[in-house]
C-alpha cells in the first residue's frame, strides 16, 4: 500500500487551482500567523482573465532586525507559480517565529509575476520574460544570433506553416546539437517582442518592485541572505534541482554546496538541466548584495523539454492577437501549458513539498551557522 505522505486535505490547503486562489490562500495564511511582522502588496495596471486584481504580496516572518534572511520567491515565470506558492504556504503553516533559528528571518515574495500566473503564461503583461529582464538597459542589448536565425520558425506567420517550421527547428537541433539549440531558443533575446524568452527594452514593473523590496527590507545591510527562487518545467519528473548561477568557484557557489550539498548544479559548467542565460534575476541579487547573498533556483521537473517548447510556441502564437479567454482554442492551450508546468498529480505535489521543506531547512541551518 502506498504510504500517506501528506493528507489530501493538507495538499488542498497548499496547492491552488488558479492565481486568484493562491493569492487568497497566501494572504489568509499570512494574516492568520501572529508571528508575522509585516505584509505588503504591490498592484499592477492589468487584471486577470476574470477581472481579478494582480498583486505581488510580500510578507516578513521573524525579527525585523535579523542579521540573516531567507527569501522565498515564487512565480518569476508566472505559470510556474503553482509549486512556489504551495511551498510558501506550507512554510507559513510549519515555520513560526519560535522555531526559526536565532537571528534568522524569512521574507516571502509571492507571485513576483502575477500576470503570468493568472493568465497561465511564463511572460508578464508586456510579453517579457522576467528572468531575461535583468540586464543593463543603458548598454547595448545582447544579440542572440541563433534566435534570429530561428525566429520565423519558432513562431511561423501562419498555422499552415507550423509543421514545416517545426521540421526546420529539428534540423537545426540535429546539425548543431541540443545545447546549441537550447542556447539559441531559451538563452534570452531582445529583438523579437512577440517571441519566446524576450527580455524587453526596459525594466519591467516586476523588476522595479523587486528592486524596491530589496531596499525596503534593507537586505543590503544584512549579514547574509539566502534566496530560493522556485521554478518548474526542467528536469526529471518532480525532482527538485538546486541550480546555482553564481560564477564558478565563487563564494556564492561554495556556500551553495556547503548548504545544499553535492546535488547543486552549475549551468556555467554544463552540469545543470539549464543552459547559461542572459538577464537572469539571479544577477541582480548578485550585483546588489555581492558576497552577502547565496542565490539558487529550485527547479522541479515535469515533462520533456520538447513538450515545453512546443506548448510555449502555441501560447505565444495565441497571444499574437487579442485573446478570448473562454474560447475553446484558448482553453485547450491553457490546459496544456498548465499541465506542462504544474502536473498537479498527488505524487508530484508530495515530492515538491518534501524537497521544498528540505531546501528551506538546509538554507535556515546554513544561515544560522
């Protein structure tokens, strides 16, 4: 008989079926905790598909003067927020001021990209991938030659061209290899505003909000900060990979390995399911906090990368025009993209919470020591 790891009722408390439900649960669990010192909301100009307001919610747990801070961040890639929100809500129910290590506090950033979460997209309200948006826009923008070569095939002009365009993408992969293909497609691009993995031409509202959060909570003055940015979609089903994009050999990498163990992977060394990318949110934390911060991405695997790219192409093609949320075509694509980034099966949900708890406790122990 399969052992019961989490009761169905508890899983239902942590996981949500939509952004609106996740935001409501996060707020309720935060406000019900007497050990929370602060709650704040950042609002956005857009609304969700049912007219719901879009909010990035921020909560602080523990001593406001704590020397060390664990930051738990969800929904950098919108639709990937289901896992991150669940881990945050689980922590709200299991961590208390009394059980936190002395001198350590927790900062929750819930739904940093609420538009993508609500509309089941990886990108924000402007079609920008937040995790490619952290470049210096005062400098010449990076140029992705590979994406430029593939752009018309990644998003063909007509659906009737889809099959031929897909074959050309496969031909590129066969000729140059999987890593070169992923670098071209997902490494980040700044020329095609309706394309995949587009970094934008200016700081997004989510980026501006994050910069303000870092200032508001005086994170640059803390002794040590651990950031766990929770994602889904890459890697083996339900496995939580700890990805570190600090420069190889740096203090950030050494600290990550000390805290999270030898399972830590590094894109720069080719040991990760993720290839190196432009404009990551990580880089802003590195720049702002330098050696004070240890930033990792906690990536939960789902299905194949080929399936992911295909559904992202379909979603971007759909959003080239005004979207009727209730249309059959829209709902088909949204059902598919949600499944790719949030399978929602009981075993996947359980494994995500278990790994989430493990990494959170590893970070807390590392900060306290």
